């Protein structure tokens, strides 16, 4: 009888689904010690040891009024040879904190400012993606940071991750790890150059920006909280379920972590996980499973009230009216 051949992608999906995350907290050991060990492992998988340190070399390019706030355009160096552009909105009055705003796959960070540069930006900006304006309107210093392979850091108006992600793997890096590096160095810049060392730092983003948000908050303890949207979900119900952009794949990740285990590294800091009821890329049942995995660790640390799942009534987008009040409630005493 003829043997029916399988598609390799189906076999690979089965491999991912059958993997046991080896760094998952087992419910009995010291959860804090496990977090420390997990951060080390995660940093190693992301290639966080591959960066050559350099001075920040901050350059302020302009300052002007924007949307009722002060807009400052600046750049800093994240590692030798790599410059990151940012737009910062500073609200009037005493700021509540600093919010790092990360767009997903789009034409770039200007979408966080509701600024139209390219045809189709209206579509990108629908779905509450003007994160920086929202944050500044709510009293946060908002920093829209251009992530690698997007916008000004992509070489083209369209997101261009594939080749950058694959070549990074050749030298033991990941595109995601490099994005986390840029967030870390942005925080250093804001603390040391702009004098905001006294404020709490947060991170938010949707889709690819949410993925960077959850990894950044897991690794960077200088972040006091995180609000990733439409990005946290089990591998089975997201990355392994349908073809995703190359920037999502971290070598070896499923052997050690599912995404909920990564979110668990944010505990006990405020964590608002936003998902869309009808999101077809990050399925809601997988999102709930991932959230519950993280919540186990929040409970173990006596911080069950510091993590919340917000489910918006639609698809793959951010839900500002649902999410912001929860974020402000959870971070009220920060
Ligand atoms: Zn990508």
C-alpha cells in the first residue's frame, strides 16, 4: 500500500504542540528564583549577549507643539552602528509615567501619533493605534519608538522583517531581541539624557508591537508594567496555527516557554493583556490559556489583582476605551 506523505509544516506544528516548556513554573519551587533563571534563558535564546556597547549619542532634532503636547524628535544609539529614532510627546503638568509605544507591522511609528505619511495610514490608525496621543492625553510622557524593520528602520514604507530576521539568526541574534535592546536603550536615554529617572516606565503595543512589549517587560525589570494587545496567546493558537511574520520565531523558544510563561516573568508588575474576541491571528481561547498561565505566577506572588485580561468586542486591534481604565487602575499606586 502506498504511504501517504505528510506536509512538513503539519509535522512541525505537531512538534511545537507536543513540546513541554521546560522553564514553566512547576507550582512548588520558589517562583522568583524560577523567574530569574527564566530571564537568563530567555535572554540567551533572544541573543541578548550579542550587542557591542556604545555611548547613547543622543541627538534632539526638533521640538514643537503637537496635539496639545510638546513633541520632541530625537535619536539615540542602541549598539555600535545602530541609531533609533523616537518621537516623544510631553504633556502639560506632572507626568504619571513614561509609556513606550510600539506599533505592529505598519508603515511605522508615526501611526502612534495619528500622523498620516502614506496612503492607507488611515486604515492602520483605525483600531485605536494612536498609542502615543492616547498616552499623552492621559498624562504620560509618550515615546513612539521606531522598531527595527518597520518604518524609518525598514528601508521601505512597508514592514520588511523577513530578510533582517533570517540574517540575524545567522549571527546568533533575533530581530525580536534587537527590538528589546532598543527599548532598553530608550529607557536609558530617557532616564539619563532627559532626566526622567524618577518616573515609572511602561510599554504598550499591538500585534508585533505587543509581542515586543511582552518580551521587553519579561526581560527588563526597569519596566514597571506592560499592556500588550492582540499578541499574547499560546503558540498552538497563534504562531503554530497560521503563517506569521519571521520576526515572531525565536530559535528553541517552545522547548522552554509558551507565551504565557514569558508573560509570567512580568509578575508581580501590572500586566494588562488585551485581546480581540474575533482576532483570527491570536485566537481568544489560546489567549485565555496564556493569560491563565501567567496568572498562576501572579497568584503565587500575592499579586493576582495586578494582572487582567481585557477582551475587546472585535478583531485584531487595540481597544483603548476598554484597556486604558484597567491599566490606570492597576498602576494607580506605582
Ligand atoms: Zn515582522
